[in-house]
């Protein structure tokens, strides 16, 4: 599981970002000011920093500058309300890899994160579905602890489709296109069977898959 350090002094905004990243399978720590960043980085290595610029004590720009001076080259994304070119230019000069302007689109944020990890040759191997339940994207395996669950290929394809479109409405047509070739027969009943098979792998989360009557389904970890 990849670790992200978030520098953000707005508690509500920090909590929303944290919840989103946790759902995406990351481990997240939150620093409220630049000094706390150094406390965290002294004790732990991170795969990514997400920093606000305007924070107490030591601002995000100075914090990153000091980290880079100590040869900490952890990829960094700035989330900022600043729009002037000089501030953004300074951010890149200090060593940031990307930035997003507030208010932040969370779908865009995860795309930026994936792009950075791709450049760093870090694949998204494991997705935490619930405590002790992991989906390995590269190997297309679901494991509970050390035990691999023996799931049909179409259930795994369905899980991958849902993960790719998390929190969006997934139509039955999208499911059919992913699970069956044009020459294969399918039915409403077979879709329901695979949906139920997928639901059954979750022991603690009861409402991961929601039926949107007449339209399709929504998947939320």
C-alpha cells in the first residue's frame, strides 16, 4: 500500500481528501503545518506528498524547498488557491511535480497521482477492498489474508469494471460489453448471478454495490 503525506490546515478539506485517498487504497497521514511535515518524514518514508501552499509556520513552498535540500526527492503535488504565474513558477522551481487549483476535482487528482506513479515505475498493484481483502490488479487475484479466493474470471472482470468506475453509475450495457464478447449469449439472470457472487466476497461492507433500478449499479468502497 502506497503512503501519502497530505499537508493541509483546513480540517474539513483535509478529511475529504483523506477519505477519498483511503477509498482508493492509500495510507494517508495529515500534517497541519510545515513543521509537522518534518516530524512525519523523519520517522517514515512516503511515496507521494500532496501539499497546500498557504499553511501555518512553514508554508508549503518553503517546506518542499527544505525537503529537496535534504535530498528528499519524493514526488509532490501542490493543491493551491493561488492562480498567479509567479507562485506556480516558484512551486516548480522549488521541486514540485504537478499542481491542481482548488476547488479540487477528485477524479482529476487520482489521475494525476497515477500519472506520477507511472513515471516513477510504481504500478497500482494492490487495492484494499476491505480489511484483509486485497485485489491485485496485475495478477487479477483477490486474497483474504494469505488465502486466494477462487473467483470466476467474469467476477474478476466485473470487479475491475466497478473499480475503474467507482462512485459512478455503471449501466448494464457496460457490464455486458466487459463480460461477454459479441458472439456470446448473456441474460439478465447471469448479470445478477455475477453481481451476487461479487457481493458475497465482502464480509463487513454490506452496501458496496447498489442497484439503481432500471439503469444499472453503483460501486462504492
